[in-house]
C-alpha cells in the first residue's frame, strides 16, 4: 500500500485499486490494471477533479445522450416553453454516449440533415438544442458532461421579405370564412402574433375606453402591451361582442372554440385567388404533385405588413414598435420592408 497525495494506491490480487476522500466520504475504485503507474495516474486525475469541484469518480463515460435529451425536455416543460427540436437528434444520436458526441459526429449530423433537405435555419435550431442540453448536463449536480464540444452554427440567409399589399389583403379577406375575417383584419392592422390574437379574451378588452391589453409574461418578449383601437378596430370588437357565445371567453372564436391553425383554409384560398401555394407548369398553376411547388404569403406577413403600413402612415417608429411588440430596432427594421413601389415613389418625390 502506498500513499499518493490525499489518497492511497493498493493491490487486490493482481489489480491495483485506489482510495480517496471527498467531503469526508471514502471512495474506492479499480484501476483495471496490474501496473502501479496506471493506478497512480487514475488517483492523480481523481484528486484533480476534486480540486476543480467536480464529482470524483463519476462515470461520465456511461451517461447516454438520451438522458440529456430528457433533461432538456423537462427543463422546457418546467419553464412553460414549447417542446425543443430534438426529433432528428434522437434519430441520429440514438444509443450514443455523451462522450461519443464529438465535433466529427456533429458534422456528420449536419450532413445527414442536409441530405434530407433541411434548411440551415432548421439545422441551427437543432444544434442550439444540442448545445443547450450539453450545457445543462455540464451544470447539473453531479455533472453529466465534462466537456462541451465546439458547435459551429451554419450561415443563415432566410430573412423573409413577404408582406400583403392592400389590394391583395382585401381580396384575401373577402374569400375567407366569416369567423376569420375580423381575425385577419386585427392581425393586418396591429401586427400582433397569431397566438396573441387567438388567445385574446374579453378580460383584456376595455370597450369603454377602446383599449386592448396584453399582460406581461403572455407575449414572446415577456413585456406587456397596450393599444388604442381606431374606428375600424372598434367596429370589429363590437361585432365580436355582439356575436359572442355564452361560456366562450375568446374575442375571436369559431362556434365558441379558440381559433387554431387554419393553414389548410389559408393555402386553399391563396390558390383560388392566385397568391400562391399551387403547382406551376409553364407558368400556370396546376394540381399535379410532380410539378414545382409555389410559395405564398404566411400569417407572419401580417406582422411585416402592419409595420410597413404604420411607418408609411407617419406613425413614429417607437410607437409602431410598441404596437407591434418589437423589442429591438434591428428586428423592427427587418420588418420595415422597402419594395420597388417605395423606390419609385421616392424618385417621384425627389423630382418634385
């Protein structure tokens, strides 16, 4: 038996073992070697871990990535966030130990996702989930990760520029079912997110003072918001008030139920009025699946449309940001889109 720093190296049969203390508790561990030098190196490593505040002797080589994925899901659930993007991480890294998740394997994962047509932005969200779960594992007590590999994010070039021109919006609204007409008008004028409008209840409406409030913590940036209704929005709220059903708390509803995802209706109407979501053959829309898909407007385009319209109506940018809920000017500027008609108008104004 030989003492080594604050621990001991000793022999059991042909194998050397080590003994050390942490927080007054003794730990015993086999070096799995018949060489004294191997046991001495292992003891030195364990003592160094204790000095660094790590849990000595923890078998990090046995921690599975599946365990970290579940920890991440639990963390999201605790914070009331949406489910993290782990579907393809689970498929690719199935049965991987954490120590096997190296930079090389991460590169292989990126190539795997690209082969299946995933966009850089989608892959980055998945890489962010991987990075977060590894960081959570490193911060857990006792730690489940001793090192977080470097994860290089991909370049994104997917800033959307779509918005509704007013005539297209009117045509689109006219074709919608009755229960969605006021919903999209509210979105077009305020720039609020889908969930903010679909979750709007009568408790948030002050009809006497024509005010609508979003409570702090219910928005994406966690900040509250107040808007005053113009005459058109006042009429919309009045119509919804007259048409409300007993027991329904939502301002906008479908037969007393909260309005959920209506992309099927949305895409169908866009095809009918020529705004997209059809298939093209020689420039004409067809219904054959083998032909090229044509994109079209999205619900988020109302957000860009509202910002654009408010700025062009002369509303100060800080006020417009307060209405739409943009927290930073950089993001707000992305939504304040300039198109060819704006450039043409600027040239005509300059000439005058």
